[in-house]
C-alpha cells in the first residue's frame, strides 16, 4: 500500500516521528513525501532539511506542475496523508488530488480549545502577519474568484470529541487520540517516583522563531518577561520547598540566552516525564497542558501585562483558562506570593478536557501511528476508495 504525505513545510526528524513517517515505513508501507514550502511561504522557514531513510520517493516541489506530476504517478492502492490547510494554495493541491481521484486522510488533533474570533479580529490577525502571498490568497478567497473543486477528506483522524464539533456532523471521524497521548502511555508503562519539583512549560515567548518566520506576535520582551517569571518561581520555591525546572520549548535555544531563568535547570524534549514526576505545573497556554490533565497535576496558569496586550494567541489562552475554570497569576498585577490562590487542582474539568481534546473513552490504548497503520489496512472506507480508483 502506498501512502503519500502532503507537507506544506520542510520536515525535521521530529516531524517524521510525530507524523508517523518512520512508523509507516517500519510497518512496510511505501511512503512517498511531497514537500512544498516553496509554494506556501514567502519567508524562509526554520525547519531542518531532513529526509527519512526508507522513503519510496521524495519530491521537494518548486511548482504546481511538480505537484501534479507527483500525484499523477500514484498507484491505484494509494491514499494521501494531508497536512494541508484551507488557503487557496491548499485548495489547488487538493484540487489535483480530486482530478487524479487520490483519496486523502487528514488529522483533526486540536490539542487545546479553539476560541471564537469576530470578523474584525480575523482581519487584524491577517494584517499583523501579512505577506504578499497572504494578500494574494485573500483576493483569491473573494466570491468572484474561481476555485478548484475539492473532495472532502475520506477520514479525519480524531482525538477528543471536539473533533466532530469542529468538522461538523457529516465528517467521517476515525477516533484515535492526541499525539501527546503516546508519551503518556510511555510514562505509564515505566512509572517513576514523584520528585520535589514544579515544572514550567516554556513557550520561548520573547525569542520564538515563528515571530520571524510567520509574523506571529509573541508579545513579550526579554527585559520584562523573564524577571516577572523568575519572581513567580522564587515565590513557589520559597513557600513550597519545590525546585522549579524549566521544560524548554522544542525550538528554544537557551544556550544563546544563558541565565534568563536564573540557575534553574533547563531540560528540552522531556516534558511528559517531567510532568509525570512533578508536584505542580506552571504554564501559560502550552499544548503540553494535556500532560497536566492526564497525570492529574495541580496547575498554576500565569500571564503578564505584555502578553495580555500583545500576544497574538491571548484569546486561546483565555479560552483555556475558561475550560479549566482558572484564573491567571499576573506578576505585574498580583503579588507572586499569592500564587496559591490561582492553583487549580484535579476535578471534573480535567476529565472533560481529556475527553474533548485528547481521547474519547474506548479507543485503543496503543501508540497513535500503530493504530493508524492498523486502520489503513482494515478500514472499509479506505478499501472502498481504493477500489473506486
């Protein structure tokens, strides 16, 4: 069976692990990679230029003609795994899939609650990150502009019950679980003793590369952000005896910014285990909040004045707070010594969060891509779609 991955971005080794490329190759599928950053971005994207061993074919498309040639060569027993979105460029690629009758699967793995945006807010978000390609895409969305016909996804890989709400009642959802649930399963299989630590889920706010590559507004300056967070950490350590450990963002480069968290230990790539062993989670709106909910840890949400007024994702943060019934400690407004008033502890909202955004009850307790590999060869919708080709 042939699997055609559709990536609008360059891929890293971590991407290939998280998106199942390595696992499907290991399971004997013929994996083809269509990598299309040149068609989607007008700025350079800071991803590693990585190609996995064992891939049946790889195309780094420079034009839509490259995309067409790659898709046209797909054998009859093929299905696409799409990481495309909803821009006009995405629709062009999906239109080519329809032309060559290549069915596709997409992922609907929303890890955190999605807020509602007004039309004005949507327009302002677009303007803040406007590039010439985005301007052209806005024109192409106008009603009079011709749009290619596209098919609906054959299947949507779902996490929690929110997937159906987001994609609509007619969407065909194959429930598995959120990708982070794999790491939760690994920790459960090899439980470690709890430590006297509090874990901060870093988002690399002042220096996040998306501020440069995608025009995203991080809303924090190092001179203000780090001292404010250190005051919170100091208060937690002094009053609880816990040691604050920094779970660094995967794309952080703190070797370039020594001392910003004081002398606290900074650990990258191990958030799940750190949270499984800690006694308190400190965070903003990191998607790793899922581990706090899964492991049932007390959580302390934090913000700053700069984030409240300048962070492009602040509505996502406020939606997350509402989901947990939490308030955020702001060191610019509240005394860090009052942090206990802001801690939320495991309750019914934790269970609801897990079921809505991470995993519905009754789905397999196995790694995500193992479950997908099993489904690819057994799901009736996939067999029927390939038979129609």
